[in-house]
C-alpha cells in the first residue's frame, strides 16, 4: 500500500522537534542565501514566477543555555527576466539563563543569476550582503552588563557574500564565501568576576561564554553537498554542510589592542536532512534539520548551535 506524501510530512513534523542534537548553518546565515538555498526545485516544466514570499520559523539551541527563535520573512523578485533578488528580514527572540532579548535581526540582500542552464543541470552564482540592525551591545535587564553574543540579535557587521551552485535532478553542490567588511560591533562581554559577580547562577556558567570584547569576526567559506530524492510533489534530501573559518576572530585585550583568538579558526561540520512538499506550482512547505558533527573550539560570535530546525512556507505569484 503506497504511503501518502502528506502522511510523511505530518509524521516528520511530529518527530523532528524531539531529535534536536545537531548544528545547522552555524555561520551568519549565508548558507541559505540565493543560489545556496537548500532543496531547490529542478523541474524545467514549471513556469518561472516573478515574485515569491516566504515565512520561516526557526529554532536553534546554543552551546550554553540560550534558545534562539526567529520568524523570517523572505521576499524574492525576478528582475529583467534573469536576476533573482532576495531579501530576508528576521525577528529574533533569545531566552536563556541571563534573561530574554528580542529585536530585528540582520537583514540579508542577494542577487542570483543563472550562468548556464541545460535540461540536465544548472549553474548559478550569487552576490549579496548582510546589514546589521544594532551594535551587538544589548544588556542584561536592570544591569549595566552587556550580554554575550549568544544573546545578541545582530552580529554588528556589514558582510560581503559570494557563492555558486551546481544543481541537477539528484545533486546540489554549493560553495560560498562570507567576509565581514565593516565592524560596528560594540559588544563588551568578558567572563570576569568584576563584571558578573552579581549573577546568582555562578561564574561556572558565565565562563561557558567566550569573551567577545569589540569582536571582529573572521571570514568563512562553506560548501553544501546535498542529495535529492525527487517525487512528483515531494522532495527528500540529505547532505553535509562544512563551514570553515579561515581567519581567526579578534577581540580587544586589557591594553585596548586587538588580539587574535586561538581556537576560532577551523571547521564546523553538520549533517542535514530535509523535505519539501509542493501543494501546487504556487505554494510549498519545507522542513530542514541539522545534526552537529563537529564545531570550532572557541566561539565568541555566538553562532554555534546544538540543533537547528527550520520550517518554511513559500508562495510564488
């Protein structure tokens, strides 16, 4: 007896929230921008749509206590018949032992163009940027203490992003690069007794957060290897997402000099799984789950996650 695709979706949505042990996109979000988006369509019979809008519900568990949740609006527009312009605007809420923060997250802009398309495969390229919405200096309630980066809604950097993708019916292989260009980060978190002796949870928990005083984040390169199993309306996919920080993060020391932090350069590797179900040519739903394999030893940027779950609805018009 064949299994109804809708039944698969319902079962998966019920099970996945209880399997959260992984790390999804541990960068600043560029692994889901433009050509690098997962589970892309490869049906040449579907007409190109001029506009799209999507809503994503995101949840990630940090390496310490904070749980990061976001609602993300994703708007796409086809320009001149060949350029896909994408805007992503997140609203963030972070809940942890130090309290709760919320606010607008960093805004993503990208432009994607198909470089070569045949009935068998497509090659695409993306240029983009991320725009900070604050200086990463949100404070603990009723305290003059700036919270660590895990609690911040913005990374406090203007970033340059470039990437490309090879896509066919079965495989998606992407590569991307992200370079912070302008740092407006004014985070002053340091896990010291002088600043956090008031915290009733004790210094053992405070020291789980890496210091991030006036953080300058390093550059990242990433790849996505994704195997798709496409049916008429349902697409299942599995993959690997390695992200390598090629330059070390920097923070100010006690002499107000920038120093490079050991342990901030290296590999963050995730195993990914997802599904995409098309209700019709106009609307679809997508679920992505990430499982941590390894990450960097030191993470002052607050980007590392134990698990990530994304649930998205997209509409083309």
